[in-house]
C-alpha cells in the first residue's frame, strides 16, 4: 500500500499534523476531534489495493467500480456516506502539439477526502502544497480540498486553451499562405497536407472538449445549496470555478467552429486553385493548337495547295503561327488565364 498511497495526513484547523499510520485509526481520530479531517492521495490503485481503502471509508461499490475503471466522464454522484466527483485534467505537449487527458476522482466524506489519480495530468501535489501554505483556506475541511482541486483543473484548462489558440493561429497562417499547396512550395519529407493538419488539430480540440464540456453540470450543481458534504458558504467559490469553466467551454466551441471554417475555406481555396490550373492548361493547349492546325493544313499532300510554289510561303507560315500564338498569349494574360 505504501506505493499506492502517495500522501496521507490529518489536518487540524488547516495545518498538517502527524497521525496514525493505520487509516482506520487516523479516520477515527479525525472524526473524534471534529475540527480535523484525513486526506489520502492514491495513484492508480489495483482492485485489491483499493479494496482496503474503500472498506475503511465505507465507499459505495458503484463509486469504487468507477474509480478502478478510470474511463469515466466528468460527473458528480451523491451517496449516503460520501460525495464522489470525477474530473479529467488535460496535459498539453508543446513539442508534439498534442492534448492528452488523465482522470482524477475525489471522494468527500464527513471527515475525510480521498483523491485517486490516473495518468500524469492531475495537479494534486501542487494543490496540496498550495493548500498547506494557506491554512485559513484548508481549515474549512474537505470542501476546501474539493474546491482547490476543481479550481486547479479548470485553471489549467485556461492555460491549455491559450496554447491551442496560439497553435490555431499558426495553423491558419500556414494554410492560407500564398505557397501552401502551390507549385512554388516543395513539401518536405514528413510534412502533412493542410487538410490532414486541420483534422489532427480538430482531434486535439475534441479531446479537450471531452474533458471540459461534461464538467459544466457537476460544477454548476456545486454552486447551488443542498449538496451533501459541501459547506453552504463555499458556493461563491464554486461559482468562480463555474465562470472560468464557462469561459473555457466557450473558447473550445470557438476553436472548433474556427477549425471547421478553416477547413471549408481551405477546400474552397483548393477548388479555386484547381480551376486556375485548368485555365492555364487550357490556355497553353489552345496556343499549341494553332500552329498544329496550320502545320496540319500545309502538311496535306495535295497538288493544288496555295502558296506551295512561292518562296515566301514557308517563312510566311512561321510568321503567321508566331503572330497567332502571341495574340492568344496576350489575350489569355489580359483575362487572367496565365
């Protein structure tokens, strides 16, 4: 269990104190004092390992099952002995420009908090350190931990959203650059076509949306009264988290819409370029057809062909061909076909 339990401590009046190593004894001590609570942090426990913890805290079997599967949507469930909340922290990899999500489960009871982390994106260590430096916040008990964890996850959403916005602006400038997809640009080995880059970016935004979108309902519920194991006076703090999350979801919606618009504009741009290429091909074909036609006429082996006996016939035919091609070239150039 020592490898599964990342941290465990009893907090009295907002300050960390030593307690019994046995979870049952530590929980009984926290409940007996009234102004204390136990915070246990776990990292990817197995079923057998978590069974020992869930048995001590009397967790509901359905919540225990959800904690072990680690493929849950963000949600908030209320059981008789505890409150169960699922959050999905996100991680942005700036080198590969990818978004990945982890999972974070929080059990809140009358005198305990149990946090379970799956993946590497949960900011629990930083949250615990920040709360321990602010005992005036931590003294509000398990509710303070639930608020701090939610606030940290949503604030990181804002950072990821800003990074995605920067990447989208770069993608937009690349897609609509004058040389993108044109003959003047040589695609390097490994370069993705513009449409593929847009779809790849869209998948990153979708991963972000799966994390942030479903969290709106649980956070909104925490802003209202009547939620067990949550202090009534904490509602303004959860409203602040809800405001930030609303901003994040609006940003995600904006990114998704803009990506769809960029894709549509890119496809239209490609159609225009293809039409332009076809005009150029048609113009060159028309210019090549004139001398071919004239050469074909004078190349017919009939006895009574005009100018066959004239000295100036061959030079005159060449001049006529050059004049016709020059006229067509200027005409097509003026009309924008070349």
